[in-house]
C-alpha cells in the first residue's frame, strides 16, 4: 500500500512539474503495488483451498476407517 501512495505522490509531482518520467515512474510504482497485492490475494486463495481439500481428505479417511472397523469379520 505504501508503494501505491508513494507512486501516486510521484505521479502528481510529475504532473505538477511537467516531468513525464517522474509521472510514469509513479504510475509504474502504483501498478507494481497492485500486482503484488493481487499475487498475494491469489496465493492466499490457493492456500485456503488447499487447506480445505486437506481437511476434506482427512474427513473422508476418518469415515473410511470407521467403515473398516464395522466390517471386522
């Protein structure tokens, strides 16, 4: 988030001074920050889904053990 704010400040500074390179630098910083945040969100979503799948697998394994115990002939 701080890169986004810094980028916005650099962009505004570039606009006020007429410095296109400073303006573009600010936009690039904002885009980089947004990309990092999106990557972090995707990573967290994948981790959450993997945890859910792991929990489901453990639940099914527990159910299978219960069935095996009932069939002890």
